[in-house]
């Protein structure tokens, strides 16, 4: 998160109230929400291993390819 300049508060906000949840495989989900930064829309994607106790964030990134990823949840 630090390397990509994404704050813990942003990540927590997406995990607690995602716009969409995508099931990647058993035990892993992606919580994602649109964020606006410098007048542009991005998608913040948070990969979470939910089969661990407690659940563990695997990776986080922002992408400008909102339409590519949003709307693919199950």
C-alpha cells in the first residue's frame, strides 16, 4: 500500500463498504470501489484472502480501467 501511495483509510473504506465484490477463487475475493483523484475516476481494488483468521489483504492497487473490471462481480 505504501509503495503505491494508497492509504490504510482508503483500503478500510473499500473493504467495509465495497461497491462490488468479485469472487476470484475459493478463499479469495476482490473488494472494489470507484474513487476520484485529481478529477479522474479510478477503481481501487483490494484483494483479500478471506479463508484466513483474521482475513488478510494480499494486494491493493488503483486502475484507470474502471469499465474493464467493474460490473464483473457475482
